[in-house]
C-alpha cells in the first residue's frame, strides 16, 4: 500500500516538474532539496533549457 502511494506521488511530481509553467529557478530549488528529482525530468523539459542550465541542473543533482 505504501509503495503504491509513493508511486502516485512520483507520478504527480513528474507532471509538476515537466510543466512548462515552472521555471528554471524553481527546478534548481526542487532538485537541490531532493537530487533524485532530476531523474524525473523529461528530455523535452531539459531541451527547453540552455546547455549551461542543463549542466547546472545536472551538477546540482550530482
């Protein structure tokens, strides 16, 4: 039961992270608070950032 709840949270979080309304600065904070969230970003979302921004997000997540 708990695993199902966590799965739903992850799915909801993916929707939030990949919403174009959220900006780069917000994502930096979110990823800084939980590095695993970087892995939830879609390629499409990452493509919307500059190379420098993508590299910075990756660095924050490492």
